[in-house]
């Protein structure tokens, strides 16, 4: 894709130097348009890669709020790739906002959180990869955003844990996690649990959603949502045991792991 503003193949080939002759406002608009493209090279290799680097470097601080607004509005977009790349941009914006709080005001963050929370557990197209569209990754990208919102809005940590539980147990899917979505979701849950302010009850309470999802279940084929839940809980148990390289083990890891194990005994009755 070539535009009047930026020669994107040249920018990518040069290691993404910031185009100093283009205003941040115009550049943000062009990136926003490219982030909806069905062409994965345009959307992922060029637009997202450039946006992530330039946001992190502080090159787009003056337009961070508008970029966040545009991304959050995409959660109701008809095209799946537009919806699933929105949380990636929000994750970048929120991370930069922690470094430069004045660039990302609190009311905007709370507004984005509401839009994200409405979308994440309800997204129907949860495929990780499409041969034509490339990476979609609604579950993994949303998990990254959930962890970012937990850091930005610590008062919503328990709500975000429940949101992740609702995502993994969503029954209206025929897709089984095949692109490490379970690990990304487990990593996000672990990161949320690492934050301060959660007592044992709030750290484990979100698992009530998971337990309730299996009530009334019986023998037979494992539906995709149950497979996804078991896979995520297995990964979470590993994360709770080993911790994160940049954060360690959550304060209530043992209590959460015990609750996780209760659920995992449903399919793995032989566990010691």
C-alpha cells in the first residue's frame, strides 16, 4: 500500500524511522485507516509495528487520546481485523500513559475500559489466524489489553479477572485455542493477580464464573469452550507455579492454584 503521506515499504525497510515531515495528527489518521486493512502486511507489518514503536518512543504523545478513542470505537466495527487490532493499540496507549499520565487522561481510560469490557467476552470470531487476513487473535490481543487496563485502573482488577473468566468460558464458539491463546490469557491473569490490593477472596472469586459454567455438565464430547477453559487453566497453573520473569509469583498464587486444580479435576480425575 502506498499513500501520499508516507512510503510505508521504505519506512519499514529502513527500520521505521519517524517521518518528521508529517504531523502527528495526520500520521495517526493514516495509521488508523491502515489498522483496518484486510491486508496483513499493511495492518500488522506496517501500521501496527510503526504505531507500537512510535507510541513507545513518545513520538505520538500529542495524539494518544484520539488514537485511543479511535481504537475503542472499533470494538463495534463490522470487520473482525479492525476489532481485534483495537486492543493492541489500546495496550500501547495505556503503557505510554503510565509513563506520561498527562498524555492519557483518566476519564478517557475509563471510557475505553467500558467499551473494551463490552466487547471482549462477546466477540464471536476468536480465530487466532486466518490464511488471508493473517493474525486476528481476539483472545490474545484482548488478554494483553486486560492486563494493561488492570495496571491503569487497579480498582477494576477483580472485574478484569471476571472478564477473562467470561472470555474463556464463552460458549458461542466453535474455535479451539490453537495459537497459544491459553498462554496469553494465563499470562494476563497472572499479571493482574500480581497487582496490589487483591485479598484472597477477590484473587480467587473470578473462578466462581468458571465453576458455574461447568454446572450441569456430564459425559460426552468436550465442547470447544470447555477445551479452551481447561487449556487456559492448565497454563495458568504453570504460570502461578513459575511466576513471570518480570514480576514473580502473585501473592495469592497458592490459593488460586488450589481453586484451579478443583476445576481441572473434572477432566483429569487421576490427578494427585
